[in-house]
C-alpha cells in the first residue's frame, strides 16, 4: 500500500470476544481497543475508558444546562427560546449505515450482510466558535488486535457497532478518552425521512449523475444544476461515486448535503418545526442524545452568524497493486487507503486552535 508505511500495532493484552447485538448498540465510551495503520513515528493512544466514561458522562450534567420546564404555548421565534447551548464544546460521532432501516438483518448493499458504516462524521459543536465537521473516510485501512490483515474503517460497525467505531475515530483523531461525548446512528431511511420532514433540500450537483446496480436495487439519475431534492433523491446524491474519484466525490456530496441541511434548518420560521421533527425521527435513529440535548446542540449550531468548518482526513493515492493484493474496502468497494504522508500531525485542531487561527 502507498502512503505512510503500514505498521501493525503490538498485540492487545486482552483478547476481545465478538460483539453481541447489545454491545453493537452500546455507548461509544465502551473501551474496545483499536489498532490502526496510520503514522510510523506515532503509536496510537489506547482508549482505556472504563473509569473515564463514567467521569465524562457525569461532566455532561455539569456543562449541559437543563431545559426550561416552563415551556410555553406560543411558537418559538428561535431555538434559543427552546434550549440553551452547552457551555463547552461537545463532540458527536455521526454514523450513517448502508441499511435502509437499523433493524434490517440485511443491508441490501455491497457487500451484502449486516450494516456497514457508509458515512462517518465527527461534529464538534462549539458554543463560542464554528461548527467543526470532520469526514472520516470509510475506506481507511485499519488493523484490529490479533488480526494479520487489514479492513476498512467502515466495516468496523458490522463487527463491533458503535463502541468499536467510536474507538477507531478516537484513536485516529487523537480525542480525549471520554470523547466522543455523544453518538448518532441513522439509516438511509432516516435520512429520507429527515429531508422529507423539511420538505426538500436545495443542492447544486456539478455534473449529471447516472448509475444503476440491479443487485442492490440502486438507480441514480440526477441532473446537474440548482434544484430542490426530496429524500429519495438526496439519498441518491450521497450514495453516488464518481468512478474516477470514488472516495473524494462521495465526501464532496456528503458535505454538499450537510451544508444544504444547515441552510434549510436556518430558514426563517423553521425553528417552530424542529421539536416535532426531532420527535418524529426518534424511532428511526440510535443515539445516546436526549431530545433536550439535541435541541441544545442545535441552538448552538443554528445561532445567527454561525460558521461551519469542514475537513476530511487526507488519504494517500490508491495502491497500484490493489487488484492483485485484494486490498478492497469492506464498505463501498473502494481500495483500502492510508492516511496521506502530507497529513498534518493534528488532523482535527481543537476549538481553541481553530479560534486562534480564525
């Protein structure tokens, strides 16, 4: 593989049994260790978070203010009328899976079977700074303890659910042992429901997108130019991969949809619809966020003048011998990739560093 040389990490001191269905849906502070191939000069930090998890969850009660119990019968003019933003930055791991519904035994995607992570995003909601979004490419090569081979970052959800995926994100980015603070898992069906609940999203595809895969029952047919897309069409957009740049185009499409979503949520008068929308999606997502916490984060994210900073973990070019050595990602069919040699040592600057540089 190209990029920074792949260095397997030392074996785990304790072997990890296969994750049960309950473990797959556990908190991301569960302490499953991950060994990833990243930088040859820096060993990844192990997330030993048994005690740290309890401390982190206790701290949430300190910096996350309680919602106002008085409520009110009048429609809110802004989210600030519904909830107060958190008093410090909150990190949320968003996992978009390739199944139509979270409970589906078969994802009807490629590769077929249990759900893989089709999109991985880290959100850092900063009350005093920009919303930071980091795209974690699902084709990133990782190596688990006791395994001689590598697999894609996106395939970890199938094996270990939220806990293993969150540990991977934590080690990759260098987060504190108590992060991510919260997680959110949504299916493709939940994405469609979210968009349709808002009516539509305005997007501007830069080119015509046409693709069909009868095995997956997938048909994509989108025209270029500014247009408003319904949920099913937005799903096509985020699933489309340009054959010449599959990973990069998928990341760009995800960013375009997220920017459009934020614009739609910031539409004047939209605030009064958000509580009902959050409530309607509860059964279609998996999260340790309460409805009050969701509104608190949205109050910080959608405040007037709020900016958004997008970044993606840079990847090395695909290996020339990918077809020969079988280095195919378990999710999405793209070649396994490593972090680019040119990647900065700090893949995701903390809020203070971002504020200082803005």
